[in-house]
C-alpha cells in the first residue's frame, strides 16, 4: 500500500470520526450584546473563528506588502542598475582584451556613470592614453592624482607614460621616482624609464638600467643586447685613447662586463684607438681558445700594429676551425708577414685571395711583394687593393 492510499484512508477515518462527533453532540454558543443575541453550534463557531483568523492574517500580509511596495521597487531598480553596470563593465573589458579600444572606452564610460569608482576612472585614463587622447587622459589622471585614492600609485605610472608620449622625459622620470612597489619594478615602469633615458642620451644611465634589466624579461633579450651595444658604442665613439676606453670598461656595471656584445664593442673601439694592440691583449685575456667570429671579422680591417701583437704560434689557436676560411688565411698571412716570413705569408695570402678577392688582402700581398723586392708584382697587387 503506497502513501497516497494510506493518507486517503487516514483522512477518511478522521473525517468519519469528526462527523460522528458532531452528530453526537453539536453543542451551542450564545452571544448576547445590547439586546442582540446570536446562537450557533459549537462547531460552526470554531469554523468561523478559524476562517476569520486566516482572513485577518491574509489581510495583514496584504497591508504589509502594500506598505513595502516602494522599497521593493527601489530594490529592484538598484539590482537592475547593478546588473546593467556589471554587464557594461564586462563588455568594456572584453573589448579591451580583443583590441577594440574605442568600444572599450565607450563601455567603460557608461559603466562609470553607474558606478563611480576610482579604478574605473583609471581604466578610462589608460584607454584614452592608448587611443592617443593625451588631453583627455591628462584630465582623468589629474583627478586621480589629486585624490588620496588607492590607485594613485598606478595613476603615477600612467602619468609617467603620458609625460613620455608628450616628450617631457624629465617629468616621466620624476613620476617614476615617486612610485612604490610593485609598480616601481613593473615591466611598464622599467620600459618607460629605459625609453626616457634613451631619448635624453645619457649613455651611462642607459647602461646601468640595462644591467639591472638583465634576466628580468622586461624586453626581449635580443633587444636588450642590441641596446647595450648601441649605448656602449656611442659612449666609446667619443674616446680616442685606449686608456680611456679601458677606464670606461672598468666603470661599467659588473653584469655587463662579461656580455659578448660589450666585449665586441670594446674590442672594436680599441682597434681604432691610439694603441690598437691593446685590443689583441684584451681578447687574449678574455679568450684562451678560439676567438668569436665577430672578433676575427674586425681583425680583417685592423691596422698592422694590432696584428703584430699576435704570434705565429697563437694564430692557430685564435682561428680554430676558421683557419681555412678567407679571413682566417688572410690573418695568418698578415701574422707571418709581421714576423718577416715573406714567402709563407705570400702563399697563405694568395690562397685567401682566391677564396675571396678582398682589397685588404691584395694590399697585404702588395706589401709582402714589395718587401721581397718584387716591385712589378707589388704594383699589380696595389692596383687591386
């Protein structure tokens, strides 16, 4: 027997018992008031009483809800306002992520009308900045900087970016100096600082900043090394004496001294200094085995005074597996010539010239032939140089 049948059976039993109870003794209730009298059965009285109770309870709830109607309307309106604001905000962020900055800015402004918070104003300023609306961005940021808002630190970072875009590099660096962590060490802050220093042209500051950026992936490593090479080359280009170049190298931040681009820039500058042999001495200290290919290429155009610092015994170690290349043979020939081994020097230089008829090799052959007393051959080689 399922519960429906059991419930129905119990209900019928209870109903039958109640009917028998009412028929056995209906009872009566009498009300008398100022000459009026009402007489009814006991059971009807209780039925009316229960009905009146439920009627008054329903009426009370109706009155209470009627009184609270304005509150319910206000709550509904508030929830709707918050929901629309959230939807607008999400739409703005989605457009920003997808690169639709103009649509994102429109949505963010609409969201700000519904929810006026400082972080939304910051997002609007950032969008204005990305679109190049510098005046609008400056107006938004000015309000954030004047208020003691939690986002004021981020606002200073955007102000630094704004100042850089306006060409006020000193102001950009000033704003960056006021930042606290974590914004001060963020990639954006370091990039702005690097770009501002680059525009100001202070090579020492640029190199110090690039040294601090090593291993932090603020910019691609290839770009960082290219900037190190450019800054150092510009700094060294103003120096003529080897002592000044070596002093500049000593003054560099320690992380930079071991980088290959720094070694290459210093080596090339020393080759053009008043003591080019210092370049060879510098690389001998750095490299006990084969030299980098860039150094061998630079030696191809090096003056004879630099080549004279390399011995015949050393040149094989320096060249390594590049010994049979055109540049390698030309270098061997010049080293042999510096030790006045004219015959061997001529043979090696002619092999180099067959691989690559470079004017510099022809000039070296002319000098060798002239030293050997072969004037006609020397003139022929000089004409090819």
